[in-house]
C-alpha cells in the first residue's frame, strides 16, 4: 500500500511539472503566492535582513544574483544552473533545531524551477531594511510601486472599437467583445432560440422561470423590439428586486442571528432585506445605496418611504450589525476587534474589491494598503455603537403632541387645585382626629351605621361558609371546620376543562394536554395549558397549585407559571431544575431564583402536594409546601426585584416552565390551581392548604344551603340593602371620607415605622403635652440636621460624581429615538398613567425622562465613553416595562448574567441602582439607558402592553463600596417648620403652609427639589389624591389624554448604529490588542482616500463620500463587474471580490472601463445597466460553442458563446414552487422558518429566515452562502448530496406530487400531459423522441407501481415523471 | 456490460439493490469513481488546490477525533496536581483571570486519585480506568492553550483554527488534502447518536468553509433511520433504477449540446448517490458484528448514553475500514452541572457527578476502539485525538464546579506515528497556566497533518484574495509526540 502511495506521489509530481510550465501564470501572482512565501518563511531567518549565513541573503533579486560565499544563487532563465534550486532540493539544516532539516516538497521545487526559467520575476528591487516591518519606513516606496496597478488608475471612458465585421452588432459592448474574438480567430455563436432566450432572461432578471403566458406572448411577438419589451416587463416585476437583493445579500453576509452559542437573533434584521428589495425595484442609484450603507443615518437628505412613513436611508446601516458575536465575551475588546474587522472586510471586499482586512496584523502583503490604513478605518467603525434605531418619521410618532401637552397642562392645573384643597383638609383631619383618646380610632360620621352593615355581612358570610363546607362534603372532599380560605382572583379546578371559575383567565389545552377526572394530565413532553392574557396588571402575587408528580427524577418542569406573552419574563413553580427533586421559584435567567434550601421531594406516586409561592412588594419570595414554609424565604437582591406583569401582556401557564425554555414540561397532574393578586400571609397559605382543593362556585354554595339558611340569608341581605340606602342618604360623603381615613390611618401606621415618612414628626409629636412637645421637637430637629450632615458627608466621601443629568452633563450624552429630550427637565414633571385607576404615580425629579408624554415614546440614552476604574457604578434612575440600564464594554451588546453589569429598571419612583463593575475594570465602556425594544441582548426584555416602556435618569456616581448613596432630601429632612412649632396645631398649620407653597410652586414651574420630594411623598402615601376616583375634575382630562395617547403608534425599529463622537483607534502591532500604541487619525486607506478626516463624528459620512464617488477608481468598476458576473456567469474580472494584485486581471479592461464610466454617467442605475447589457447580441447568443472555441477557448474567456450555468440554490427551490404553481409571492415582513416542513415553506427563498447556526439544509446542498464574509461569486459544486436531494428530499417530492394532481384534474390526453409538464418544467415542449421515451417511461411506471390505475389517472406515475423532469440537468442548468 | 441495459428497468425488477451494486462495480459504478475524482476543481478555480496526495510519506491514513465538548478538566484526568490537595480550600496564590461566571471559589482538590500507569508510568487519575490501562499508547500533551474562553468560539477555534464560522473544519482540510479512499463514502464523517447534537456553534463546526463542498462533513446518525439526510430511497429499487435510466437518456442530449464538464459530473453524481443509498445503511448495520465485539465496546451497556457512544465508536471503526479519512465522535449530555446537550463536559457545578458520569460514557468505548483497531491491524494507520475546547480552573466555581480554563489543559494522541506513553509540556504546580512547551491548536493540527503526510504550511486554499490554512499563520509540528 505504501509503495503504491509513493508511486502515486511520484507520478503526480511528474505530471505536475510540465502542466504548470505549460500554463504560464501571471508572473507577479506566481511570485507572490508561490515564491515569496517560501523565501520569507523558510529562508529569511538565516538569509535575510538580520542575518546572512554564508554571506547570502534572499530578500531581493539582486542579492540572489550576487549570491554568497558559494557563488551566485540565481541565474535568471536557467534553473538548472541556479544554486538556489540545488540547495532547495536537498535537505537543509534549520537553525537551532538539530534534528529538524528543511525538506521542501517536490511541488515547491518545481515552482522555483518554473519561476527561474520564466525570468525570475521579482518586484523586490532593493533588500528590505531590517527595521522595515515594524517602523514602516520603507512603506512609501512600497506603496508607490504597488499603486501602479490597473485597478487603482482613474477610470477613463474609451471609445468603442471598430471590429472587422461591422455587420454583427452596433452595440458598443458587442464591438468590444468582437474585436477580442476576431483577434483570436473566434466567431460569435448564432443567436439563441427564443425559448432559450426567454428562460435565460427570466432567470437572470427575476430568478424565476418564465410563466407559460410570458413564453407564449414572447414567441408570438413578431414585432421588432420584442426582446426589449420582455426585458422591460421583467425589470418592472417585483420579482426583480427579490432576485437582485439576494445578490447584494451575498456581499454583506446577510444573516438574522449573531451565531455562536445560542445564536441570538439580530432583531428585525428582515427590515434590511426588505430595504434591499425595495431599493432594487425602485432602482435606487448604486452610489446612493453605498452611501446609505455607511452613513444612512447621517445623510442630510435621507430617502423617505412615503407609503410606510419611515426613513429608508437609515436601514442601510443595518449591514454594520450583521456581524458574528462571541457568546458572553470575557474579553470584550477582542470581540470588538473581530466585529470591526468583519465590518472592514465586508465594506472593502463588497464595494472596493480589496482585502483590506489582511492589513490588520501587518502591512498588506501584496496591495498598497498599510497597517496604518487599517487602523485609520478601524477608528471610523469603532466610533459607532450598536443599537436598534427608530425608523419612523418623527412626526408620525409625535402625533397629537400639541394636544397631549395642552391636556397635560390642564391635568396639572386641575391636580394642583385638587391638591390645594386636599392639603387644607388634611391638616384639619389630622388635627380633628388627633384628639386625646381618639388617636387610634378616627371617627367619621356614619361609622355606627356602617358597623351595623358590616356585622350583617359577617353573618351572611358565615352562612355562605357553611354552604361551602356543605358543598365540599357533598363532593366527598374532606370537610373542614377551619376558617374560609382566601379568595383568589382566578382559580382553575380542571373539571371538564381549563376554565377560570373566578376571573376571565380561561385556559386552553395545548399539545396533548388532557383533562380527566377533574385533573389536568401533563405528559412532560409537550402538553401544557395557556390562559388568556391578564386583564389587569399584577405586582405582588401568590401562585398556588395542587400537584401530583409522575416522577421525582424529572428536571425543570413548571407546574404553574405567570409569564410575559413572549415567555421572556416569568415567575414559576418549578420542580427539579437547579437542584434535583427540589422545588424552586423559577424566573427569567434565574434572576429571582435562589435555592430555598428546602428538603428533597418525597411524595409517593399519586400523592397530592400543595405548593404556593408568595411574591411580596418588598421583593421577598417565600415558598410553601403543604402549607408550611419550604426552606427559607429570601430576597433576591437589588438587581432582581419583584417583577410586574402588565395587563394584556402576560398570561398563566400550567405544566410548562415558560415559553421558549429548554426541558420546560412537567410530567404529572394538576388537581387545582389558584392565582391571587396579593401576597398571602403564611397563615392564609396554611388555611388554604388545610381547606384543600375543591373551589366552590357561588352556584354550588347556593345549592348546598338549606332552605332555612337561604331564608335567613335573604332577610339579612334585605336588611343590609336598607341600611346601605340609609347610609348613603344621611352621610353622602361617607365613602370618600372613609377612604381618606383608611389612607391616613395607613400613612400614620407607616409613618410610625419609617423615619423618612412625611408624617413621621406628626406621629412622634402627637399626644405630647406642650411641655414635652418642644423638647421632642428639638431632639427630632437635631437628629435630622445631624443625619443630613452625616449623609452628605458620606455621599461626598464615598462617591465620585460622574454625570449629573439633571444639570450640566445632559448635553454631553448621546440619544436616539423620539425621546429622551435634549435637555434635563425641571423637578416636578410627571407621567400620566396610560391605564388604571391612578392619574399619576408621583412627581419626577430633574433629569432626563423618556415618558414625559407617552410611554410609547422610545429612546436610547448613552454616556460618553469612559474607562471603568471603580468597582461599582450607581445610577439614580427609574423605569419600567422592560427598560434597562447596562454597562456596555467595548461596544459588546449581547452580554447577560453576572459578568455584564446591568439592571432592569422596574420602579416608577427614582432610586439608586448599583452596577457591580469590578469585572469590567480597565475596559473602555459606556452606560446605556434604553426602552425595552432598544435593548440588544441575548435575553431581550419585553415591553409592556401597547409597546410601552420608559426610563428616567438623574445622575451617576462611581464608587468602590457596595452601598449606594444615601438620600439627602427625604421628607424627614425637609425644613418645613421654619420656626420650631409650639404645638400640634402649629405643626399642622406649618404643614399646610409648606404643602400649599409647594403646590403653588409646582403650579408656577418653580418647584425646588426639596418641595418635589415633599409633594411626591404625600402623593405616593395617598395623602394627596392621585386616584381618579378622588379627582372628579382631573378624571375627564385624563380620559381625554389617554384616548390620544393610545393613538400614538408603536415605533418601528431596525438594526442600526448610534453616532456619538469620533474616536481614533490605537495602532496594534501584529494585531495584538493587549499592546496598543499611539492612535491613528481616522480616515480611509491612502490608496483612495484623503487622510485624515476633519470631523468630530465617526467619519462615516466622509467615508461614504469617498466610496460612493465617481472618482474612486474601484467602486464603479467593482459594481459593474458584479452585474456582468451575474448576467454572463463570469466577471470581466473573474475574481469579483478582489481587484488587487492577487486578483485576476480583467479579460476586457477597456470594456470594463467603458461600462464603469457609462454607469456613472447614467446615474449609477442598475436597471439601466442591466437593460443595456442584456440587449447585447452577446447576451443573446446560443450556448453552443464552435469547434474553434472548444479547442482554443474552452473556458470561454472571450465570450464567443453563452455560458452554461447552474441555477443558484434559492432559484432552484423557488423554481420548484413556481413551476407547480404553488409559489407564495407575498412580499416583505418577518421571515419564515427555513427548516419547517415542505408544506409550510412556499414563500420565495429570500424570505426564509437565515439563522447562522441552522441554515437551510436544502439550500446549503446547492451552495447557498455561509454568512461570514463577502461572497460575490458563489461556489458551484457537484456533490452526490445534490442528487440525493433531488431523488429523496420530501420538498422535491411534494412539489412533483402537487403538479401531478393538478395535471390530472385538468384532464386531457396523456401526450398532452407530457407536453404540458415539459413546458412547465423546462419552458419548452418535448421533441418527438422525448415524447416517445417519456411515454415508454410512463408505461413502465404504471406497471411498476402496479396499482391498477390507468396512465391517464395514475397520479403516482405522473408524480414520478414530474420529479424525473426535475432531475434532469436541463432543469438546473441554464443555457 | 452496458450500464444502460441495467438501468432500463425492464425485466430487472427482481434484482435486489445489493445485487445491483455488486454488478455495478464493473458497470456504471466505475464511472462514478471517476466522477468523484473529476469533481475536484470543477467548482472554483483551483490554482492553489493540491493534487489529492500527501506531501510526504504519511504515518497515519485516518483520524478519529474524539471531541470532548464542554471542556474536560485536565486536573481531574491527565494532569493530576498533588498541590491542589495540599492547598485545598485555600485562596489562589496568583491573581485569577476573568472567568465566564465570575463565581470563583478557592483551590479545589480533585476527587479522583492519581497514580502512575503502565510501563511508562504516565500519571493519570482514576477518572478513565479503561484508558488508563492503555496509558502506554497515549501521548499526552499537558501544555495546551486556547485563545478562546467560551464554547462556541472555542469550538470553532479548535476545529478550524479560527474562532468564527466560515472556515473549513480540520476534517474538511484532511479530505481536501488527501481525497477519499472510498468512492461511496464521504471523506469526512461526523457521528452522532443517542441524541447527541453538534457542540455550541452548530453544524458550521463541520463545514467545508470555502473548500469545495464535497469536503463538508456528512453527519451520520448511527442509531437512526435514515442515518443521513435524504439517504433513504423514496421509492422501490426498480422504480428508482427506471428513473435513473430516464434521467440518463434525457441528460445525454443536453450534455452533448453544451459540452460542459460540470454537467457530465453532475450526471454521474446520480450514480454515486444511488450507491450511497445502500452503502450507508450497510455501514450502520451492526448485525454482523460478533458478540465479543459488542461486549468489548459496551454496545449493550445498561446505560443508554454509554451504549450510544459505544455504537459511535464501533461505526467509527467500520468507517476507518472503509477508507474514510476523518471521523469525529460526539458526546451525549448527562445533564449535570450547568451543562446542556451541546457541551456535556461543562461542569460549572457538580464536577464529581458530571465528570464521573461523562467519563463512564466514553472511557470503555474509546478503550475498546483502541483495542479493536489494534486487533485488526488498523491502530498503526489511525490517529486518535482526544480533546475538548479548553480545560478547567484549579479553583472551584461555586461549591463544586470548575470554570473554563483556556490557559493550560491537556489532550492526548494515540495511534499511527504517535509515541505512546509520552508526556509533553507541563502546566504550573496548580495546573492553571501551561508553562513548559506551550502548545496551541495550531500545533495540534500541524502535527496531525504532518502524521497524515501533509505539510500544514503548504495545505492552502485561495479564498477572497488570501491563501488560508488550517493553522492560519502559526503552528509547529510537536516533534516530541512523534514515534
């Protein structure tokens, strides 16, 4: 075997020698690719600039010719006589490696022989100086020499030449081509027949086969200009844009995910795909398109989509976001370098045909692109930040702005009136209710009557409870004499269905879930129940379920869950996920999950276990099992506060942890489940457990009551009704005063515990005699001032103010979106609640807020770039509905978890939030505040109902400890009594005065922060009314406001970038980012640019101008060549993505320049260029080569006939659908699953979602690109997998079957069937002999299927036949 | 014999597919072979593609890549550190580099005892007892490093030499450099089974990148029907043969009128495809394997994951016998620690249970594979590579896990051209950093290619204006592990 291998090796070497010599390679490329690397890698170390063993150096031709101690090493033209070859052919010792001899392969030696014999082309005029690699001193010389290359010269438009044969064509393109053919003795082929031509045109222009009608009309059109008419028709088809957008997508490595672990989505990437389709259909000029790709967000006059009302130009920048990202980058700078490298790579290959990215670690090996050039460009891209940009026209989002502002002003005014009145009343109430002896029992007239009513209702409840117990006993549930369990907001008993017996959250059985014997049966594989969306929002809550586990070893199933509609946010009763056999409170990303340290579950098969999880407003979470605490309750911490679930935006699940989770299903049964809109006390959970499952509905209670009980209840009820009427008549204000009292009582209770409460002094001083009043006041007052000084000192010492967004810092930050506003607002602004009972939650401090008018107004607010130097960064901020603050290190947007500092903003009142930044110390970073849909992250938050989300920021501090700053302005510390009050009356008067002054200041826009804190505290404590029910004059205004706010549209977003300030990138020697050197001014490569850019911005606009320019020697040439490649099957420059020294030279350089110049003259119009090219005779030639062409131009370089080409992957798939009449031509919008079953995949392939880690297998088999770099020329491979796909893929078979059944439905003779199928599949009728062998085949099929069906009705035979026509090469090869 | 008669379908429906193939070996099948060979270069210009022959005399003809996705702890397997035991529970004496989860604990001793093994005295822990018995066949490199500290990029880096998608996998390079020995089999096969999935990063890890598509891995599901996408014939054999005859007749006219070599090649692909439909199921049919062989591998082991991995190993041997160049094996998840199906060795918690369970899965089957290859005389021409994408930290993550460590870890080679019982390189006393003879994946692949008879610097492919290599611009053959 080995001997055989050696012989093969020998033979292949021998075989290679003459072959290589025969095909004369382009000398420069040959040298650069085969000779220089060997010399540099194998020889330079000992025979280069630093060392000259044996006196020889090999780094220039002169030096080689001079040779060393043993004489000349190189004799040009005579390899045999060149010592170099002899030495290379022998084993050669290598430095420092005694056992390792240099042994070069035979092919390498053969290369040297070829090189020397053919003249030893060598561009290395002078030996390199030893320092040149690093110091760049030789670069100007190298640059000048390399710049002397065809593609870097200005484009000049040549005149079309005069061929000898003047009769063939007048078209300038044909004349250029014919001259070259004539020079080589070639003649152009005859014109293609019309059927071939219509097929060729349809595929080239629309990527689809011609429709039968189109073929017929074209064949019948005997008038002149028939081709031109067909071409115009195809260019006008919407299918044109879909075809040519796909070509462009190959250039920008289009994908809709970032790859790597988890393959996170690039949200709304499909909008960029649609943008391209629209652009090609609208024939947007190429220079405009390129400009938009680089700086669409910065263009002074962007293109507006009038129909959709959005900015088209900005969508171009999405291509900057189509990069791969690493997962959880520990080294974010490394990830940024890869990201920018990808951006530079794509930009320079796609639009310039240059491989600039080769210059990342060293000056380009072949082209005039220095490493400095690379870092000049790097700075441009590293200056922009990834984000989701808003594409809507601002006026669309600012709808009703004036009216909303006006209404808000009126609301404020009405609120101020109501508050003034309430403030006055408050001080009287406080006084009135503070008489000795009444301290704890505030009296309201009517209380006695009301107490009588309450007593009657208690008696009714006793009867009802008796009925409930009776109902349970009737049903066989163990009766109980315990007190009645708490009342849920929703309850599911699974009697017959998954209906909610209390509220409206009815569930639907999904994926095999069953209800049997009053239980929900869950298979642990796919079954679950999903309810209707919540009807009102939930903050504190209790989840409760009675569960039977099918197995104690199952992992991660959820018994009961409340989740956002997209499943991204949830709270759940989960079994065995993080710890085997243990229960836990599951949550999104384990944010609120901690081990409760409960015992392992031991329930026996069939045993019912009762579970409850209580979520409190103090953010604590408590688990209960069978009524007793399960482990210990816990508070997850500042970054994982209680999660609010919004009305309409959340739902309940049973049997599934959350939508989109791995292993989410529970195997077992659910007896019953309940949801409470409050946090149950431990005793209540126990009561509920003891009462057991078996919710009793009012109807059941009714039925269980005895006649006497019913009678008694009815009479009690009558009495209640009577007394209620009396109460209302005698004490009309009773309800309102009762509510005020309740709030005041609650406030006083809270004030007793909380020093900072505005009524704390009142509680402390109430009941003190005059003598002690003064002393107590003094001690309180002294305590306040000391505390305030201590806090201020603490804040000053421990924290470094980073930015004050309520003050000077606001203009230094960067923003995008309809909001946040440019400048910080004054204290006292507020947000009108878009729904619910409250008019407003409170008053905002000074700062930047996104939700001044509407929570639909979105925004991103980012800080200047800074180096992280503290362990912590704290922000005083607020927000809700998915808003988030993040530290973004090195522009890496996808971080999640503990190594990426971030926090959800979920409080509507401002507070300090600490980000632990220790891990990111030393990184360059910025802070980002963003509304939900602006957050790019693996774990994207979800917005609230109607797309609402909001945030606000006051200030940011750097610090090292874990404590956040202390509040300096608390209601406690407010200096409201200027003089020490002498009595409670005095205090009440002063309270009233302070409040009234604050309200007046608020009214007149002169509110101070101290006053804001005071008012806000009273509003939030319910002491100044915010409930609509208490605000009769405000309520109608709020209703009007909400009506308009509801009409504000939800903004549309797309991937994009945020322009900030320009930042020069450091030069990285050898590309090593751990050793940055001086920064390089931003600019474009010296070859085609003017260094450096004079701008404070990134420089993208300047770059766009340099690329999309008529004077750029590359842009028009590269783009024209791409179009040529797609139309003629091979570019005039075959290496379409490389116009540098390693690319191929143009076959028709004059023609290329003619087309490039003309392209610019014609306004960079793709449609015009395509039309111009397909109307040549060259495009319309037959594909049959002449004898001479077969012999002398087998590659068809001189285009004497049309090139046969295989269809692209997408075109093959689309054709299968189009031919059988099933193509869904719906345009635009989110993509469809590329790996779905055939029946669900009928849209054009361009609308299949491209997930980097899950590419369409069918398209991949036919060489669809892998989205990682520019691919202007696709591979065309031949692999058995393609045949296997055509033989066995269900997609192919399904389409064949669809055609067969429609064929038989139409009816007719069998040879008509054959003809019709041929015309459909191949756009031509069969020849007579094809008809004959087709019929023979069909007869055999009938026989082989043996199903007794005659041919005319044998669907299987026709399906097979159709599939076999798909199998023909003529189907996938275009002539 | 005229192949067209064969395919006419008329009167031959009684011949079985297998019989058909036997007869085809002198019929159109021989054409199929030339089709595969002529495919080379039919796609992109191939100025830089070498002829499918080694650069010099190879030591091995096949590679089996036992990829331990998720990252095996070197400290608990092939690089035992007594110092960890001594310092157990103490803080790290050197600064800790940023970790993935930033939940770093103190130094954690290995729960597995170490001892010298075999004649060579190679130090190994008790984690892999079956492999330990073969210590004299293993060449352990203890000074591996990776550039990447996360799974997906780490997997790409380990497979392709670049941390992103798009570049050819080592198997594709091997297939490209050497071609395949069997016309009915792809040159590069990834085995999955028992529910194994591609490591993080997805099937792009097995891609041919910019190399011609025939070098892409075929992913065989060893325990599933069909084992390969579209390999199961959609119709009866007689129907399919009749179909092929029809296609051939239709295609011939078209081929003649265009004179395009790529069309000729595409036509012949149908014949190769036809043969593969039988060859692949036959490969996965283990009914002919002896009871002793089944036992040796653990094919009937009560643990489903071990049985599935054993099946992969046995199919790997069958692939080697059939001349496949490069076979990659896939681990199965056992759901321990913070792992998932794509990264089963990733024990951020519960190291003892997780590594213990994973070792049980692969230890016996891999040892059996080595023994079986030896018994059949194939060990000498097969190179086995055992590696994950990185190692794990000497300090704990949480209370009982280990985080990722790309700064120093171990892998081993065995088989053709490898000096067994060798240790190369070393990490520091805590096993945190590789300090002696640092090696990289570039060096690994340079060595693998070297053993396969290929010079890694000369195995290049021109794409987008640059000559790419599996070893980028790096890589040294690790001489110390060569026999």
